[in-house]
């Protein structure tokens, strides 16, 4: 693994209680070594691909309750999370709460705009179908 010191430092922070959940992104080729180390330390984890055609993986590890919450999100990519899920993940990872709130509001506003545009498109389709 190219970044073993960073990964080991994450485990150190977890064991010391500095973090409850960690996200480590690496390549698929390191999966086995990571899984072996996490299982040796009895650390719960969840591994997901970064993107459909990517050789990278996101390795979440830490507190079992945090992993359980992530599993409720399903196996979607991080870019597909709802604003609420993204907010929860950021807070669990220990990101700045105010910045997470700002990010949530931006994502929520963007989702509302997209929903309104879809509603407008549906209204136009209905008008065309009814001949209005």
C-alpha cells in the first residue's frame, strides 16, 4: 500500500477515540491488505467503489453504529447521497458542523430547484398530451 502510514495513523486516531468514523480512499489492489488489518484490529468497516468505472474504493471504518448508519444509505456512490445523508456522513466523519450545514443548504436548494424543473417539464408534457 502506498500510504500505509496514513492508514495506520487513522487506526491510531480511532483507537484513541479522536474519531468515530474514518473514510480512506485507495485503489482496489489494496483491499485485501486493508481488510486484513481492520479485521486483525476488530474494526468494523464498509467498502464501496468510488464510481462505476473507477479502480478506487472508499473504505469507511470505525464505530459499528456509524457503519450501521452508512449501511442504511444503501450501496450508492457518495455523489448520489441525498442532502440529508451527505450531512449525516460529514458530521460522522468529524467535519466542521457549520460548513456541513452550509453544504446541506446548498445541496437542499439545488435538489429543490431540480424538482421544480422536473415538475415544470411534467406540466409541459401534460399540456402537450391534452392539446392545451
